[in-house]
């Protein structure tokens, strides 16, 4: 994607240079050979006795042409200046498009990165759950030998252990799938095993100003900048088309080295050089409204560019506000999930003590452990949602 955008920048920059080249003198060389069919020569006989025919215009069958010409535009009704400025604005818009693609790519990589971290954290929790359930299984098997629980209680815990191992396999698979996605984006071999060096921030920023985000988005978003340049380019296109209302003035010079040279009479079969120079003025007097039609088209395109720029700004404002809401929600969820973990840990501790004292069932212990696991999962999800919301906000405000 970045290579495609970079190629568009090159194309736009070369277009600027192409238009700018039209402002300088052009030099052209033409050569050719023509073989003519034979025709009678133009002769004249004097009205005197014994006079011989005199050839006035001899026939030259082999014609050679060599022409060197130069031309310089003097006044084009500001067409070249307007076209160059329009092309320059479009080149700058292409550069902004490249930055937009870059911001989107960065956001994609960051999102994939955090999804791997989330999956790895889920694996850690799944492993802890398997270890805890297996330890509980060992305890309850000892209690069964002592006659304190039934074989059915043991089987229930065994089912819980199997279920936890199944979830662990799924969690590991999610890590691999997420890593394949990131490897693909980074153009690494898909089976590359990446080691992520950072983790989520356990002390996220609590105070977030909405107005600051909106100001940053309007100022920094590359697509807003690109649209502004396209509006300016459309304005210059209108001026370039209106140049047809003005006269076009060019100076020219040419040197002909031909055989035969048409300016030399009578024609002769030899190379002769002649030159010419002058000024040319042209102006459309009437072209059936072509210039007016083209101007109307360019004005309509300008209107489209202005409306597109406004739509982009409105869409960005919506994106920023949605990202802000997600940030606030994630912050609130982090606080709630922390409390839920504390309550789930206390509940699990209390139920475990009651179970050891014979005052709670096996299912009570597994339910308490499942509730604690879910509270930890929700907590990790909340932290990762916060990190993903930050990534989305950075993209919304055009931050790299």
C-alpha cells in the first residue's frame, strides 16, 4: 500500500515537471526523404527562329528535408502557471495520502500487536486455571479416599480440568492466529515466533480532554490536508481553462536545410539552407461555447472537492468522538473489573475455606474459581480495549 502511494507521489511530481517544461523553449528536429513520380519539366521557348527550349522549373525527383525549429510561449493567458500550481497542489495531496496510508498501517500494526498481547494474557490465565484445578483435583481425590466426598464430586472436577485444558488449547491457537496476522502485515515468514517486549499500561491516564483531540485531528489529519490541496488544485484548474479567453502569443524560429529548398527558384537538386523567425498570435473568437462548458465542468468539480472536504471533516469529528467514548468506557471498565477481581478473590478464598471445613460443595469451589477467572479475563479485556482505543484515537487525530 505504501509503495503504491509512493508511486502516486512520483507520478504527481513528474506531472509538475512536465507542465513546467512547457514554459521553456522547445527545440525540434525533423528530417525525411520523399521520392516523387516523374512529370514533364516546365519549359519555355523564345519566339525566335532556332531558339531552343529553356527549362524554367526543372523536375527534382529526390526530395530531402532537414528542419530545426524552436518555439517559446510568451503569453498563454496564465494557463501554464495555473496548470503548474494545480499539479503542485495535487502532488502535495498525494504526499498527504501517503501519510494517511502510513498512519493507517501504523494503527493496524499496533492493533495486531495488542491483540497478540491479549491472547498471550489469556493463555497465562488459562494455564493458571489448569494448574489451580489440577491442584484442587488432587485435594478432592485425597478427600474421597478419606470418605469426605463422593466419586461424583471427583468426576465433576475432572470435567472442569478437561474444560480448562480445552480453553488453554484455544487460547494458544488464538496467539498463533494473531501472530500470523502481524507477520503478514510486517511481511515476515508467517511461522515467525515474535517476542513482544511491552505490555499494557496498568495505570492509564484518567483525564482526557475532548476538545484537544478534535483540534489535533483538524490540524494533523493527512486526509484533511489532502482535501484542502485538492480544493486549491480545482480552483487553479478553473483559471487554466479560462485562459482560453485570452490571446496566445508565441515566438518561433526555424532553419531549413533541404534538397531542393522550396524558397529557391528555380528548384535545384542540391542542399540549400534558409531560415525564418517570427511572432504568432492566436485567439478563439467563437468555439460554440466549449470554453464556457469546460469552465462549468471545472466549477462543478470544485464544488465536489469542497463538499468532499467537508464530509471528510464531519467523518473525522465522528471518528474522534467515537474513539473518545471508547476510551472513557475502557477506563470505567478497568475500575469495575479491578473491584470484581478483589471480590472474586475474596469469594474464592471464603468458599475454599468452607469447602475444607466441609461447609461447601465442590461445585461451589469450581463456580468461585470460574467467576475469578472471568473477572481476570474481563480485566485484561478492559486494559487491552483501552490500548486499542488509544490506537484508534491516534489514528483519528493523525498521530504517527
